[in-house]
C-alpha cells in the first residue's frame, strides 16, 4: 500500500506540473521527462564546460600577452637607461670641448697680441738695421 501511495503521489505531482497529461500516461511520461531532464542537464553541463574552457584559454592568452608586455617594458626601460647614460656622456664631452675651446680662444688672443706687439717692434728695428748698414 505504501508503494502505491508513493507512486500515486508522484503521479499527482506530475499532473500539477503538467496538467495536460492523462493518468495512464503518467509513468511513461515520468521516464521520458527524467530522460529529457538528464539530457538537458548534460547538455547544459557540456556548454558550461565549453565556456569554462574558452575562459581558461582567454586567461592563458592574456597571461601570455602580459608576460610579453612586461618583457617589452623591461627592454624599453633598459634602452631608456642606456640612452640616458649616452646623453650624460655626450653632455660631459660637450662641456670638455667647450672648456678646451675657451682655452684655445684665450691662447689665440694672447698670440694675436704678441703678433701685433712684434709687428710694432719690427718697424723701428728695421730702421735701426737700415741705419747700421749705411
């Protein structure tokens, strides 16, 4: 009696859910409904697995991109550091050359003064030499 009551109860629950069903078809419909529900759940599970797999592939791709970008960033930072060092070295060299240029300009000024002085002294000495020869 207990078994038939449980069976009857299940059939009533199915009738509530599916009012268009008739009582004799209930047991067949319950098996078909279970099978349909199971296949639907399996299909949903497969779809979820496929979505999860796509998400994991996307995450892996993004991680690869991130790794590549971090390596590029490191290389760019090294290039910037090298360029800064080169700029500093060239700036130092420019400053050294400017100092040498100033020294050479002073030397040129002194030499020009000496040349003018010698030219001034040359005139009277040539006259003395000419007088001595006479």
